[in-house]
């Protein structure tokens, strides 16, 4: 009886962990895109591709500006619900909302108190 109770407890705890967050590193693989706010224009079209080897490719294009897209390549790490991107000395952070949504989160904190869109959605 004790053994059955122990097994049942482990199953319930494991299931609760999966339900509460439910997204693994492999489920992030793919491309997320959206238009983020820009201080000096109507927006920044952002596309981030997560590769299964822990690398990423990001393209940022300022809307209504005649400039080349900014391309950034580097590595990403998922720790809980925080995704840290590193490219040389450049680091930035997104929060994992679901396997279909990530949200820019400077210093690991979500931006609140605004109606602006800080999310990228999976293609």
C-alpha cells in the first residue's frame, strides 16, 4: 500500500509540473514573429528562429525606415520560463508565456502598465 501511495504521489507531482508549465526546450524550436514597439517609429518587425542545437537567428526590421534589417545570431538558454539570448557581449531576455508565445522581458521582468504589444507568436 505504501509503495502504491508513493508511486501515485510521484505521478501527481509530475503531472502538476507538466500542466503548470507544459513547455519543453524542444517545443520552442521554430520561428516566432511580431511587431514590437519602437521609440523612434511605428514598430520593429522581429523574427526569432530557435534552433534545436541551442542557437538562434534574429532579424529586426524597422517599419517605415529605409535601413537594412539587423541580423543577430547566437545562443539561447531556457531556465524555467526565462529565455536568455546571448550573442557575444549582447544579452536580452524573453519570458516564455506558452509554446506559442514569448514576451520581451528586460532583466527577466515583464513590462506592465502599458497597452503596447511586447509578444512574438509562433509561426
